[in-house]
């Protein structure tokens, strides 16, 4: 069959995967958004459905005062002894650090955090003979980047050994994303180097001992798209290795789609891709020609499998506790969730407040070409939809009540520039807000009494990681701000449709 990359589209970076009970389970990073650590399930490796989040309680995931692109960094999921473990890092919070949670029911709640006193990021777990090992990136006594490992008590998280250096990588910058595997007689240590941008790559080494020394693969990097200039799929790296139920090997890795062959910007965020892997007679593994492709033909997946993507999102076909996310901490009493209705009451913070807690709930943008519409009824202040990268980079389309008069406005926020691009007065407190996009531009408008008005356009590149920085992607958010923070603003008839 033929499948398309990314297999999970929109901002879902740093994938980690495990196989259990005849299914595959995958987690991705969530940063400053709540709930945290997105959890997916698949039967066939290419069709993924989101089943929830691993971190659903504030006690597991404190995010107050966490900056943009802080919070939850790269998670790892593992299945051992009938139990699932997810290990990750909460970055930038006083109650943060490296920790893991566990569950015996993948569809249920996860435990409270168990912390491990080893620094670095991108933690991973490896289990063998009843023992548990913890690894992350870090530095050695000479200040060099290195992968560190210690043995831990899996019940308490207490270290049972010192943190020992395993491998210094191949010389690329930002050595990270370590994962350990025992395959045949060798231990394989896989990592990412080069930074999570255009020089990103996957490298690995092997040893006949869990503690090394590790010998690097002579053909490193095993996967990178850094030399595919002009190719839409870039940034391939940070992978996790999996053997499927038929014995085939794969790597799930992050990558991103740039907006044009000659325009090196990406705003959808880092996405999850699938790459076939083959072991040779010398027990080294390769990945085709060492690159990740947008379209992959394979005989490893049955032709009866048809890859499908959900391209329409409404209030009715999504769940508030599954696809939707809040920004950092949130007050539950500021939201009312109906079957085809959402009501939001303003908080004290606006979308522009650094590390703030605005009244906001959103979905990840998944494709370049999009039609979005939502009917808004404003009773207090401002209610709208935002195309949001961070507090300094977002485009807002909103219906505003001011002195008993109403208007629809388009506001562009690009760095230090806060600009009301256009506005149109309306006779009453209801309007349908419209956003259309392609890879290069967003177009903003409104429909009032059946008549559509275009307020303007804005380029996607100003919401890209190359401009805004950070590690997330665009979130399509519904929000309420301003006013007296007393009344609920109402959203109905939400539709986000991707044109692919």
C-alpha cells in the first residue's frame, strides 16, 4: 500500500511509541497546553486516533507562569509487565523536572508523578530482567554533551546507581532524544542531533553491554532530510524504533512541512512521520536511502489498509476532553460545554499576556488549506477566534461590544507590532466569523445577515517557528477577553474543514 507522511498531522512533535495488547500507542509533546501529553492509538501503523491525554490533572501538570514553549517536553511511552509508563519533563516550573506516570488501563487515568533526580531533557526508560533504567541528555565532567543513564527503583523513582555517560554522539549539536533497545545480542542507543530545525538528524550506536562502550553506525546519520533542499518535508529527527506484530521495523520521527519549495518557513508545527527500517546481515539498520518521504510505498502493510485523515472538525464530532486544549492553568467555571455550543467567560488575562491564563480553548491546525467558520454571540467584551502561535504572534478575528455598539475586527500581532488591520460595524451582537487559508496566506472575514465581508489577509510565515521561535505550531483558538468578566460569550455552528 501507499501511505502519506506525516501520519499524524499538525503540531504533534517528539513521537514515542509502544506495542501492547494487539495495538500501537503513541505519545507526543504538548508544551504549555493543558491537558498534557497527547495519546494516540492505532491498529495498522498509519491510521491514528486520539484517545486522550496522559496528564489530565493540575497535580500532574502544573503550568502556571510557564512560558510559551515551556511545559511538557518530549515524552517516552513504554509497556512493561502489563503496565504502561510515560516519562517526560516539565520545563520551566518550580514543581517541574523529569518524572514518569503509569497506568494499568491505557483508556483510564494515569498515576501521580514519580520524579527522578537526573537532569537533562528527553528522558526515556528501558526495562530488562526486572530492572529499570532511566536516561536523558546532559553533560559530562568536561562539559561535553552526552547521554546519561542510571538504574532506578521503578516504584519510587529513587536512583540505584550514579548517572553514567553512555555516548557523546557523532559531533552534531544538541544531542538529545535517547532511546535504548535490546535487539538480538546488541544494545542499540538511538538519539537525535543537529537541533530540531533543518539540520535535524537521527543517529545511533550499539554495544554488547548495556553500559557501553557504544560503537557508532558508520553510515550516520541513519535518517535526515537536511540535504533535500526545496523538499516540502524537513527537520526529520527525534525518532523511536518499533517492531510491528509481523516482525517489521519502523521509526516514528518528527518532521515539518515548509510552506513552499523556496520559502523555508513552517507554522503547522513539527508533525509525526513514519519511516521503514531494515536490519542488514551485520545487524546494523538502515532506512531506505536515509531520508523521509512524503509518500511511501511499502509491502509491509496490507493493501486492504486505507489511510484516512479526519478533515472536518465540529463541536459535535470532537470531545472537549480529547482534541481540545486550554492554555496553561484555567478556571473551569469560565467554560460551559454543550453538544453544539460553547460558552466562555473572560478571565483577567488577554492573549497577549506572557505566561498568562486567557479564556481560550483550541485545536491544532492540521493542514495548510482550511475553511473555518463559527457563529459568535457577544454579551460582554470580545469574543473571537485566534490563529495562535504565541503571545506575540497571533491573528485575531473577533466580535467586540463597546459602549453598546458592536464591530468585527481583525487584529494582527507580530512581535512588537499590535495592529488593528480592519473593522466593520454591525447592528447587533451576532456574527459568523470566517477564516480561509492556504500555505501562504490567511484570509479573514465575517458574514452578517447572510452578507459576507472580507476584512483582510495576513501571511502564514509571520506565525512560523522561523519568525516566532519556539517549539509549538499554530493552534486555532476560541477565546473571550475584556469586558467585566461577568457574562458568557457564546460560540455555535463551529466548522473547521481541511481541503486536501
